[in-house]
């Protein structure tokens, strides 16, 4: 499979604090990568550096051979190609579900409104929210909001999808409905980089697991070797913190 | 209170009412535009213009309208700029109101969570698209209570226009009292006409406030 995203020597510092320290990662088309690590290890920052929401101090991020961070040209055209969904959903509260979904395609991609609506309705149907098309975000549950946020990102036809702890703010019984959507996206071959604390989900969805600690990639591998045969002590310790036996 | 006096005064108050409303509305419209533009400059920290906005806001927020009107009406002619009392009223109200509106919008803009900005940017919007489609509409509905309060405040501030001999409600009342000494009737009509002007604004403001709140937060 061909490489779609390349991250080399990415370094992010806030003054003296090094958050990401010369991180390298190559992502193939259709690959699902799951990043795990303790809070504050830099995994969310890593995602934010990929679509240039954060400036980086060293290294570069390239999408399909084009350097996107540090960005030379127009940032917005790069971000069109990389979708991102956040922990806090961030639907636009003054717009209905449907309006939320078509805003960027119509304004940014200049897609015909009717066409955008048609596509939006199909996507809503797919995630079981067609009946909510005219609801405002405050009328939805957390899980519903997050499903809308995911399909809103899909409306831009991103080449890579970044999911930043998208179930972290949800009530436990709503986690499943959101993760099921992600799993179905993985099955249709979407390239995704996912940050999550849901290890069972990670195991089910990941092609490759990555463990970040202290701003560096400490260990990576297939879910099978990652969970069953962790090589480093730090990963062992991290995985142990999730079990209760 | 003498009903005949009230009736005979009524048309004079009517005229003054429309003058006050006209200058008030145009002035507030101007204030609105100034407020949005200044808030835009400060939000995007546009070099030079954001500093200029700050100086403007502090200057006009911290001086009384009467002083500003005197400056425009009596001061500017000294350097050759001569404008009519009406234009002076509009400009004065616009400049004072602009500084209040700017602060109102700023409070709204600052209350929009930063994550809204990021999710708009992450969808590929330019900063302009983000501002006009996402941040400003949200900030606007958050600012509605402050803006309604400003509008009522500014309409009431028109009462100092009499000082630059604009025949507004206050001027009419003072004039009539000076001429005929029917103090009770003159003051009664003054209060009545101000209420007629401001009560609908206040009620309408409440309705709008509830409407936009409901849409955003369902409260």
C-alpha cells in the first residue's frame, strides 16, 4: 500500500517544555492507527500538529508528498483534506444538524447546496440519525452529537481522518454507538489516526498500535503483539494500569 | 392635570418623539456598525487598527455624551468643520454607542469556546469564513442581552441632545415649562413618550433574547 501521510522529526515545544520529540511516522493509505498513552503524553498535540492547528518547531508533515506543516501555502486547503473530530463534538450550536453538515462543503468547497444536502441525508441515514436532521445540537445526546460530528467531517471527503478521544466525554452507554460508526469507517478502508483510551475498541479497529510516552513513540506494532507481548516496561506498566486482576 | 393642556401639547411631543426616534435609530445603527468593525479588529488583533480601537473605546466610554456633543458641535467648527445639530446628534450617539457595542460584542466573542474556532478551521474554513459563519453568529446571540441594554441606554441618552438645541423630547418639555409653567402636564407627557419609545424595545429585546437563547442552549 502506498504512503499517504509522512511525519518526520516532528518536534513541538512550548517554550522550554518539549511535548513531542522528533517523532517519525509513516501512514499508509487505508491504514488505521491507534495512539495510546498516559494523559499529557502528547498524543492529542500530535494529532493537532498533523492538520496544523499547532505550529511545529522542527520536522515536517507531508500529505501525499506535499508538505503541510510547516505550511507554506494556504492552511485551509490542507485542512480540507484532513478531517478531525474532537472530544467536545463542537457542533455549531446555532445551526441544525443538516446545516452543520453542509456549511463547510457549501462555503469552502462551493458545492451546490442541494447536492450537499442529499449527501448529508445519506450519511445521517447511515449513522441512524436521519430523523434528527432538523434538530439543534442541544436537542441531541452526547453520542448523537458525536455521530453528527463524524459525518460532518466526512462531508469534506477527507483523505485522512483524525479522531481525538471522541468518546472521552460520553456516558458509557453511548460509547458503543459512536465506536460502531468508527469501526464501519475502518472497514470501508478509511485512513484514520485515532487517539483513544478504549483499549478493547483499539484492539478491534487498529491495524497498528502506537504507544507514546514522554513525547516519543516508545513502542509500536500490530494489536496482537502490542497487547499480548509488549516489549517495553513502560508499555507493560501502561497496559497493566487498565486491568484489575 | 389639565386635559386641554395635554391635548394641545400632544402634537409638539409627537414631533419631538419622531425626531428623537429618528436620530436615535440612525445613531444606534451607526453604533452597531462601529461596534462590529471594532470588535472584528480586536478579535483578529489586526495590527494598528486593534490598538486604535482600544484607544477609541476607552476615550468614548469614559467621557459623557454631553461633553462629546459639545466637542463636536462647538469644538469642531473652530477647526472649520461645521455640521448641523441633527448630524452632530447622530455622530455623537454613534461614537458613544459604538464603544459600548464594541464591548458588548467583545464579551460575546470571548464567550465562544476556542474549540468552536478549531472545529471550523479543521473543516477547512478560512479565518474569514469561520468568523462570519460560526464565531460571529454565536457571539451575537451571546451578546444580545448586552446589546439590548445598550440600545435602551442610548435611546435615553438622547435626552442630552437638548443641550445642542435639538428639539427632542427633553427640549420640548423644558421649552414648554419655561413658556407656560404647566410643569405637571409637560413632565407627564415627557415620561409617557419616553415609555412609549422604550417599553417596546425592552419587550422586543426580551423576546429576541429568549429566541436566540433557546436555539443555542435550549434553556
